[in-house]
């Protein structure tokens, strides 16, 4: 049984109170009126009346003939019965009318709450998380509890709007300020390494610094991509995950690891560049942790009965405890060297970016440990319109 709405509950409460008040008033009225019932001062029909020495004889009416007092008593009981019956009917009619007015009144009183709900729904259903935060309820009327709620909601929206604006500004500034020195460092190191014939130790130092600089550039690109991926998409286009997976797997150098593909049509809609990065990160992650000889990576795409596109990446590798699966999608989380035998070359952002891109496309991602080692990661995206 579904719960009653606030409007229905208010109507039920108001209608019940009016009904109880009417019944109480009817009971009090009936009790007061019944106390005025006339008393019978004449003896029973057919009995001999008492007479005094000076009283005139009062002959009794024939047997079976009602006296005036009996007729008035019967009439009084009929009046009381009619009062009770019609009073109950009147109370029920008034209760029904009161319930109708209560329904209208409750709807009127709850109208500002509906306005708050509609505004919140529009903001929540905006195509981008930070879109719509400029809206305000701006409720007018008396300064009551509902207006206080609306004003508090407006203040919260204003703070969120400023926070998202600050985040956008920070990402733009960070992208420029952090890329510039890294690019300059890489240029200087490359020039130094290719100028003349440097000392072997200096060359080794320069190559180490250049590798560290490249790693920092990759880290910066991954962080910026993660920040951008967490925002929902404004523009979408038709994408077949099978085509994306085929393009990504053809560019990979898997070495001794066996790469299997089972690509069936899996249409969806979204950003092709982000979806390509999603597939690439999943396959790269599967290859990075696939350290056993004779291991394999399986990339499969399919379409569910409801039209959802599915991408599944399966790999062999070290045993992953089930309680650690959820943490794999956290930024900078990597399986330790004690389980892989070596520290992975990744940044620990691969699956975090996969999760962010998936959520931005309105999909879901889940991972399951394989029996014997490795992972099975499945991404489900909405069907193409």
C-alpha cells in the first residue's frame, strides 16, 4: 500500500476533526434535549384512580384506549429518534463537505512546496551538473516556515553556483599554469640530450628527468580529464562501442599476452573521444595487471534486450580480494606490489576515469573478481536514441 501524500493526510485529519466535532455536538444536544422529556403523572391505563373526600370522581378510560400522557410520550420518543437520525445524516454531510474544502485548502497551502520541488527537479535533471544552479525560487508571501525553507534553498543554490564556478576557473588556470612549466622542462631536457655528446652520466640523468617529466604530464592530463569527465555531457552523437573497441585494440602492442575480441554491435550515444578513452583505460588496466604467462585479455561488446550497450573486459592476473574491488575505482588506488610482484606503471587513475566517463554518459560500471585471479569489468551505457 502506497503512503498517503501530505495533502491527503491533511485532508484526512481536518475531515476527521470536523466529523468528531459534529458527532460530539450531536451527542451533547441529544443529551440536553432528552432531559426535558415530560413525566407521566397519571396511573396506568385500566387502574382505579386515587380520590380524596373532596375530589370529584375521575373515571378511567376504557381498557386499550391511550391516555393523553401516553400519546405525548410516544411523540417525544419519535422526536428524539428523528433528531438523532437526521443529526447523524447532517453530521456526515457536513463532514464530507469539510473534507472537500480541506482538500482544496491543503492544496493551496502546499502550493509553495510544489514550487520548491519543481525547481529542485529542474536543477537535478539538468544535462550538466552545474547547469541550472542560477535558478532561484524567490518565493513571495508572508515570512512563514515555507518561505524560510525556500530562502534557505536559494542560499544553498547560490553557494553551489559559486563553488562550481570556482572549480571551472581552477581547472582552466591549472591546465595553463601546470602545463607551461612542464612543457618548458621537456623542451630544455630534449635540447640538452641532443646537443653534442654529453657525458654518459649526464645523459642518464637527463633521460631520468625526462621520463619523470613525461610522467608528470601524463598525471596532469589524467587529472584534468577526470575533472572534465565528472561533468555530464551537453552534446551527444551516435557511437558503436564495437567500432571503438576494434579501433583501440588494433593500436595496442600486447606482447606475449593473448588479446581476444568478441565484438557485436553495441550502439549508444555520447562523446566519442571520452568513450575511446574509457575503452583504452580498461584494456590498459587489464594488460598492466596481467603478469602471468599464458594470460589473456578479452574485450567483448553486446546489446541487451532493452537496447543498452555493454562493454566487458576480462583479464587474467593476480587474485583480487572481493572487499578491495570497490576501492579500485578510487583515484590513485592500485593493487600493491605484494600481489602483483611489481609496482604497476599506471597512475592509479585509469578506473577512476572509466567510472567518471560512464557516469557522465548515464551508465553504470561494475567489477567482479575472477575465480583463479583477474577481473571482469562491465560497463553498461544507455541505448542510442
